C-alpha cells in the first residue's frame, strides 16, 4: 500500500446508532484502517467501546490510526473544509449512491489537501451534498457503507500508486471508449 505521497485522509462516520450499527460501524473503522486511512471520526451516538476496539487493533497490529468522537459533525466538516490555524483547507468527499461515478470522480480530486471521506448510516443531512466538494457513487444502487468505503479507498490508493510512477511528464492519456484522447500541457489531441 502506497501512503507516503498522500496527505491526511480520515473517514467520517455519520449517524452511528448504538442499538443497531455497532457491528457495521466497527467494521467500517477496521476497513478504513486496513485500507490505508489515517483515522476515523465517529459521529451520531457516542460509543466509547467502538473507539476502544479500533485503538486496540491499531495497537496490536501496528501503524498509526486515530479514532475519536465528534458530537457536531456538520460544524466539524465545515471547519475541516475551511482549514484552521496550522491545518490547510480540506476536501470533503461524500460517498453516496446519488453521486458521480467513483472512477470518474476520484482522478479529479486534488491530492495536496487533507481529505475527509464521509459515509452515512441513517439518512444523511441534505446540507451535506452542498458542503461536499465531491459527491461520489460506487455504482448508483443502494448498498453498504463498508463496501462503498472499501472500493473508494482501494481506487484512491491504486490511482496514486500508479500515477505517482509517472510524475514529471506533460502528456496524459484520458481513457475513452471511442478513440484516442490525449492531453498535454497546452493542447488536447483527439483522434
Ligand atoms: N437509507 C439511507 C439513506 O437514505 O441515506 C441509506 C444509508 S446506506 C446503508 C449507508 C451509507 O452507505 C450511505 O450514507 C453512503 O455513505 C453509503 N452508500 C450506500 N450505497 C452507496 C453507493 N452506491 N455509493 C456510495 N456510497 C454508498
């Protein structure tokens, strides 16, 4: 897993419900850690035991992974996006079945800023769509936040791992179904 070139990436888990989401939220944090996120922020019901579980796994299996609770997620996301003293403005990426396809969206996301990858549980606040820099879908069917996160993280790291091997060139090939599409610094060449 290639992490060296990437800025901070955290998963923000909205709307955790202690009575019904324990297992899936726990798996979400484990998946976030295992697939290369730097941390997770738990929102919704406060649940210290899940945070403890994540910290224990990180301690036993290694690496650094932060886990904490946030009681005001929308205010937190706005400040994440704005940036604070000592932390640059961040990018909010909301995983939602209503978003832009993950393989189209991820390559457009800038890689020089901290990223908050937001997943819902129960219905997410409508405002989230507006404050997010990117609303990203893993297919446009409803499924699971764990599945969506796994695919998104996998593609995020894969594209960096591959692209970082070709830094410094001026020509990029744009994948296309109907011919050659190439971009260089000044011109777009289609044929
Ligand atoms: N009933 C909920 C609603 O109306 O928002 C659906 C919640 S869904 C089980 C939980 C989370 O999984 C969503 O908030 C979203 O983050 C993620 N998710 C589900 N399907 C997705 C998809 N096709 N693409 C991206 N994320 C998805």
